[in-house]
C-alpha cells in the first residue's frame, strides 16, 4: 500500500516547513494547486478514496444487520410508483461514515448522498491515504481534475427493501465521481460478500465484460417492484420470448452484465432496463463501470445522463456492454412515454 505523502506530512517535516515559512524562506502552494487558484484533485486518489468509502459504509451496513433483527426500519416517503421508500439504521450509519470520509479528506467537494440526517459528520477519522496495490498497478498517478468540476454521488445502501427482507445478495454500497457531469469513477461494493468492483474511465478497472451476449433475444434484468409492467413493454420491443430477470438494487443489476462467477453474482443478464423515474445515486457508479468497459447507460431515447444537476432521472434507462447499444435504444425508445 502506498501512502499519500503530500497530505500526510510527518510532524517534524511539517514543523520545518512552518519555520521556513515564518522566516520568509519558503512560499507554500495550496494543497492541490497554486494558492488562490484552481485546486486540483488527483484521479487515482479520488478512486482509492471512493473504494475506501464504499467499503467502510459496507462494514456499517453489515454490522447493523448482524447486530440483531431490529434494523430501526421506517418509511421516509413513497416512490413515484407508490411503493414505500424504507430507511434503516444501516442506511444512516453507512451514510455518516461515507460522507465523513469525503468531508474530512476533500473538504469543499460537492457530495450528494441519498440519505440526510441531523447528526454531525465525524471528521476525526479521515482517509488514511493508502492506495490499494491493484489500483497502483493499473492507474497512474499525477492525472488531476479541477475541484470545481467534481460531483460525488453516494448510495449508502442500495436495495434497502431487500436488506429488510434478508435478500442480502442484492445489497450494495456505491460511490461515483462525476467530472463536469460525466461519470468517471464508479465503485460498487457488496457488503455481505466483500466483493468490490471499481473503474476509472480510460485508465483501468478490476472487472471485465463477458465474451458474448445475446443480442437477438436478450435477457433483461429489471426491478422486482414492477417486473410485470416491464415485461409487457419488453415483449413489444423484443418479442414474446424475451426473458425477464426481476432483481433488487441498481448496483446488482449492473454487476449482472459483467464477467463474474455465479457464486458472486447469481444472475447474468444481457441488458438492464428501467422504464420509470430513478435517482442518480442509484445509477452513476454503474454508469461509470460500464463506460470503462466500453459499454453504455443512457436514457430510453439514447441520451447520456448528466450527473451535475438534479438527483432524478425521469427518462428511464437502458444499460449494456458488448451489445449494439444503438439497436437496443431503437427497440426500447418510447417505452417510458407509452406506459
């Protein structure tokens, strides 16, 4: 593991720098750029922190579930389809840990999380600055982006409904870093198996696409909550023989498109289809992972999803890798408006 030296200065060196500065012998730049200028953030560090945050949140999610049957479950509202949106202690504890890591390490970076509460963030345990060896090998350092261009999306517990039902294979924690609205870093972590998928678009990833996919009659993975509705529209697009896989969690659905063993990922699909409103913290990480593999996640009419602004995507989505995405879009375009 490599330690991030420029932020974790040894006390003696820090004291020396302060003394030189006091004597007028040294002019220190700001942490990520020139003082008063554009602050720069290293992409490899952003990736490593994203992995650390997703895994730290996952440990909280698992600990709450293993502590006993009381998940302190309550309803925080309803989805646009009228289903209850659940909140548990696992959601909140994961949110606090993940958001605290970002706030203590990169203060001022815009972070958008699914959850919000009144508890103050704990800034006493910042990220330790360690870069996993796997990331060191695949991703070079020194590539930076403007701090102002960064938006971080956090999903502290994806598939909360399934979490309360004990369907734990669907549960993930996710972090996405968007640069100027484009998903560039994606991390999907499965707390109950310990598996983590990560990707930095254009640089590296620890996952891969499968060798082949069924383009003529694809298996579509869809939400458990409205699989019947999606089946009706999918049959119009792909024919009556189309196979629908109901599943929980957007992160799980993206993982079903990848080359993972069945023990880790029980379902394998050819494309991921969602025809209703969905929140961007649910999909940004998966979008980045697929993009890194040459895949796509777009609205049903083929538009890229912008991750700069409002948290909702009203246009549905179709996601794929290893298929002709434009052909998929031609088949599903209009499904959301037709429902």
